[in-house]
C-alpha cells in the first residue's frame, strides 16, 4: 500500500472509531437514566452492553490508530494485527456482558416485580435504535472501503445493540401492559444467548487474521489470473497470502526460461508487479524468481503448481 493510499484509508477507520465512542457515550447516559427509573432487567442488560460498547469502542480506536502506524525496525510487516487483537478484546467483553445479563435475569425470576415507567423505557429504546442504525450504516461504508476487522467487530457489537433494544421494548410491553409476569427476565436471558452467539461469530475473522489464514479461493484465483497474463512467465508455485489489518500480502515463486539473462528475467518480474499493482493496489507483493523446472523443496504444498488452468492455452 502506498503512502497516499494509507493516508486516505486510515483516517476513515479512525473517524468510524470516534463516531462509535460518541454514540456509546450518548447511549450510556440515556440508558443509565432509563434503567434507574424503570427497574427493568432487560433495560439493565442493554445498559451493561452499552457500557461495554464504550470500552470496546475505545479499544477499537486505540487498535485502529496503532494499526495505522507504518512499519518500523521491530515490525517490518507493519502493525495491522493490532486490529485483530482489538477485535478479540471486544469478543471477550461481549461474552462477559452475556454472562452478567443471564445471571441478573435468573436472579429476577426469584424476585418478581413490576417495572415502573415502562413508557420511558420504550421511548429510550426507540431513540437508541435510531441512533444505532445511523452508526451501523456509517461503519459498514467504512468497512467496505478499508476492510478493517476492528471496525467490523464493532459493527457486529452494535448490531446486537439494535436487537437488545427491540427485546427491551418487547419485554416492557409484555410485562407492563400485557401482564405477562416473567417476560422481562426471559427476554434478558434471550439477549444473553444472542450476545454469546455474536461473540462466537465475531471472533472468527480476528482469529483467521492472527493465524494468517489464506485469502478466499475466488480472491486467490483472481490474483493468479492477473499474474499469469505476463508474457514469458512459465509457471507459478508456492503462492501464499495473508491479511493484516487493512493490508494484504501475497508472495509466490515465478518460473521463467532458465536461459534468460538476469536483467531480462527481472523485467518480467517487474511486468507482473505492475499488472498486479493496477488490479490490486492494496496488496503488497513479493515475487521469488525460479528457472523453469527448479525444485525448491520436497514439500508438495510448497511446490504445488497454481498457474491458472487456461495458462497453456493463452500464453
């Protein structure tokens, strides 16, 4: 990624993280007043989730800013994985939130009581839903442009907040107006289970990034299709890819005619790099040059030929 591209993308992720912090602060104050006034365990669960949202958003902001730091002497591949670590921290907070809400809901079963000021709780939840929808739309736009996993995890967190607020409204209506005693703690448990499920799903992208999982097959195929169009290329093997924050990395061994001079072979490599740069401007590419037929290792995974199937027909 060039310096100019980095300057365009990174401020977007930071602005999204700052917007998340601002929304969390507003909702925390609003729900704190509503939970105190209504005594609803569902509202209390929503308040707890918003409090953790705030902490998670602060961690996201720090992670995005750290990931934005350029490569240095100790981190030659940059700091992109700070985003994945921030995302995992959010997952831990979501899980703790789910456990706390479930415990409070179970306690409420043994202490039945009527919620006061249900109308206030409903109004607060409607306002929270509207504000959160706005944040979600903004975050999704940023994720599409930057690919930030930290912002993506934050987006998942706030998606659960919309459902939390819907559940709060349903719990208050059923218990206060329909007279269904126990609806509030039941919805509290449902909220806790939903949060636990979201935590499980949100962890996968961050773990994949930390474990250097390969790109999806369609993305790998599109990349190889561009690389193989270079005249003079004889084959590609040992193709490896990974993602770190908003940065992608790809490397492979490129085979050429062994009779070529060093300068001519180097020109072919630069031609491949130019083609890939035009098609995949965010990817940092590393190409190792091999004479055709050269065997680097007895590892079949490394030596596997990944040249596109049409290669022999077009080149």
